[in-house]
């Protein structure tokens, strides 16, 4: 299984309504993307200078499932929202033994 972890640092002027639309879309991916086993989206609570604003942890059946997710029609519009509204986005993908819990 592959764990896909993404950290988002959003621009201060990211429209709150658009951010809420993005969050709803991300949460809506669970159960709708083949090979996606679990998904968790969480918002930072400390707000330190090194903090990112949000983290996404998603578990996939395989590396091929992650690659299919990257171009999935439900995922692409979310990239279109987060990308232009982010100061930075960082990700890492690695093998794990058990899926994350959906939240």
C-alpha cells in the first residue's frame, strides 16, 4: 500500500468560500476514486512560522492507483483550486502496511 502525504501552505488571500469548496471536494474523494483506501484532511492548529495550513493523508492500493488518482477527473478540479491559491505544496509517497482512517 502507498501512503500519499501532501502539505499545503495557502496564500493569505485564499477566498474562504473557495477554500470551503476545495475542502468539500477533497473530503468527497473518499469512496469515489478507484484504489483510494482511506483519506484524512486536517487543518493546522498551531500556526507557527514553519507550519503548513493543511495536510492530506491518503492511502492507495498501489503506486499505479496513486498515478491514476493524479489525473482522476474528480481530483483535477481540486488541483485547479489549490495550486493557484498555495504558496507551497509538498508531497511524499511511501509504502505502509495498514491504511489510514477516513475522517
